[in-house]
């Protein structure tokens, strides 16, 4: 092979090596002599002038980041372990490459510190009952903190709250006591309402003596139906009233 042919072959190989193919979800930030060259390139076929240019690929797909369990002490001095999951994506590839060294690691660390800060300001009851509020607060804070990095945090979810066995037993006892308290209150309210109705019935019977007689006869019928071997002789109530007057 002649020298010219070798030169042509080297040039062809060089240009082939300068070609990059990016997927639909990828963008490339081009650095030329250390400086960013315009807007991110892609998707499709791009040309990188090696070794002057350097291409850094960035994925624009949604990233699911698992936040490891964090040992947190709540405002009412209860120790819990809480883990979460963060959903984010790169909105500005240039900022994600220039503003932070490793945006995934930085977002993970920021999520851990923010989770400890938010949970540490809440009581245990709020932590167990206000998940939506906690998730919303975490999402807003993380999104604001990662915005200079070109990151958009779309959602944050608290996955699991791990409690100690002693605390679970204490909460079970508390829940049982609360149920007993509600049952007693409901029973007391029922007794109170029943007493009110009895008083109203007594007043009506006092106004209408015949109603008392009918009630007396109804009671006799009920007693007779329960024990058929017993013979009942109704006695007018007026007789007892006469003795009472004497």
C-alpha cells in the first residue's frame, strides 16, 4: 500500500472515530479546549473533533433514586428509621455537567439531609398520619435546592417508617386505651339519651294515666309469654294509689 493510501485510511479511521450516535433520550455536552461549545448536541449523529473536543453524555430519562434508611429522632424524642424514594430528571444537561461533579450522588446526599431535617421537626403522630404533607415538603425543598444543577425533582415518597418493638407495643396499648375510652363515651352518651327519653315518657304518662295502665298490661303480657306456667292476675294500679294516699 502506498503512502497516500495509508494517509487516506488514517483519515477515514479518524473521521469514523469522531462520529458519535446518541439515543433519543441522550444529549452530549461538547467541550472544545476546555470550554463548552454551544448547546447540548443530539439526539442522532454528531461529530466530535478528537482530541480537541470532548463529549459528555447525559441521560434525560427519569431517574429513580432510593434513599437509604436514615436514623432520625423526631421532635418528641422518638428514634425511627425512615427511607424514601426520589424521582428526578435532568432538564439542563449543561448545568448538570458544569455545576456539580456527580449530580446523582449530590442529589442522593441532598435527599438524605433534607429527609433528616424535615422528619426531625415533626412528631411521631404527624409522621405516621401526614405522609402527603411530608412528601410535598420534601419535593419542594429538593426541587429548589437542585434547580441550580439543572435537575427537576418531580416526586418524593416516604417508603417505610421502621419503629422499635417497644414503641410498637406502646402504640398498641395506646390505641387499645383510646378504643376503650371511645366505647365508654359512647355507652355514657347512650345512657344519657335513654334517661332523657325515660323522663319524657314518665312526664307523658303522668299527664295520661291510661297510658300507664296500658303499659302495665303490656308488661304483664310480656311476663306471661316468657313463663307460661305462671298465672298472672292483673290488679288495678288505682288500688295501690289508694293505699299510698292513706
